[in-house]
């Protein structure tokens, strides 16, 4: 019993150290942008949102919600995913009030908040239409349907087909001599939470994932903390390939860079969802619940698909930028990541360091 208690304490301590390392200071309040109520009422109620979605990208959602709710002002704080987690945690424990909605692409951190009791259990009318895997305990709700893709420089593959499976990618990396060396990019899993998240999913789905990492290492893979740096280099031809890039970002770049091609791997394609929740310590939980219900409603999902240009999850929507459209196109190869406590496994610092160590060893192996 003593060993179990000591192990639990050690795990909790290491995770606290992990959060403290990345977010050493969690301010009591975020400096957000205020969108006044469209009614002009200066005494209107204020909905506070912490979000990892760029404010300009989120603006159509804000506008649509305020048109339907003209008496509500919105205080929107654009934050990094770890900062959202740290603020909700810190403000809930210290001040007793925090944001009304936390909306983040870090599925693991959002589920950890819910699992640890920092998210309210909600009865949202629109949640009844979501697939079972997209919600957990009526506290964490998937909002989008975003695949991890391979991006490629089309002119570099004018005379041959780009690899469309991981096995084909391994073969290509080992047999392309100098054609590919130094011209492949992916996330640095030590600095990019999304990269770590996708690698953990690859390890679940693909038994030869470490062979692929070794092949990338032998091809002089370049590592980056964000997708923009990779997509920029694929667009101008410095890179031939980018691996495990978030498809919504890739599609946005490809819209204005015709030399970028996008492949959803044909062996399997991991799909992540941005998760919304209402913190248990929300200042105005009723406002938070109403906005979150809007995000997952058909109306909100149409705005997400059409105007925000993120793939919508709602099963009633069709078209290329929807879950139904992607499923029809990919014929069962899509693997959505369930919103469940299984996501928090690699937040354990020991497991995290073990995966990072194996990653670095595989990259160095020739």
C-alpha cells in the first residue's frame, strides 16, 4: 500500500513539475479582447472564453453567436493550450472563478481537466446528436474532426507518385538517396504538444512506427514546433514532404499555395477534435453552457465548416469540410481519437520521457 501511495505522489509531483516548467506563471486573469454586445448595452453580461483558436479565425463564430444573442458581450482570450490548462487549474483553485468556456486543441489536457473534476457536467441539447466517442461524462465535448495528414511539394513528385501509406513512406525515405535528404519535416515532439499527441496515436495504430522514425532520421528530418514552418518550406520546395501535419492548417495553406498537396494516409488516418468544456468554477456557467451548445449545434457547426474552415463534427452536415464528407472520401480509414481518460496516459511524466527517449534514439539510429 505504501509503494502505491508513493507512486501516486511521485506521478502527481512529476506532472505538476511538467506544467510548472511550461507555464511557470499562471496569471489570475487573462488579457482578452472584448467584443461589445451588439445591442449597445454597456451593462450587458460578459461571456469569457479561453481558446487556442486564433482570434481572427474565430471571429465568424463570435459574430454569429452575438447576432443570435445581441445582449451578450464576449471577452475572448487567445492562449496556448498549456496556458489554458494552467489558468483554469490555477484560477479554479485560487480565486474560485475562471473562464466560462475553455476551447482547446489539446485533447489530453482538456480531458485531464474534466477527469480531475475541473469541468462542469452539462445537459446540452445539441450533444445528443454527437457520436458517442466525441463526449465524455457530459463534461468534455468534441467540436471538430481534423485529420493528421502528409503534405508534399507537387512539383517534386511530377514524375512519380508520393507515398500514400506509412510503409510506402519508409520505402521512399530509404531508397530516394539524396533526393529527399534534409527535405522532410515533422513536429518536434519535445516542443510541440500536437506532435507528441500524434506520435502517441501512431504508436497505438502502427507497429512499425519506430522503423518510420528511424527512416526519417536517416533522411535528415527537420523538426519544428509548429506546422507553419513546415508548410512554408513545402510550399516553396525546400521540403518535399511533411509528416503528421494537422489537416486543417494544411488545407488553409494549400488554398493559397497550389504547390502543396495533401494526403490522408491510406493505411489509417488519425483524427483529432478540439474540445470544449465549461469549467466547474466558471463565473457565468449558464453563458458558457449556451455558447458550448452553440458550438456543437448544427448552426454553429455550419459556421465552423463554412466560415472558420475547420472540419465540422456534426453528423447531419455533409460536404468536403465535414466528418461525413471525409468519411465518404476515405472509406473507413479514419481513426477518430475518443474523448476519454485514455488520453491522459502520456501526461504521466515517466511515460512521456520514455516515449521522447525512444523517439530520439530512433532518430539517431542509421
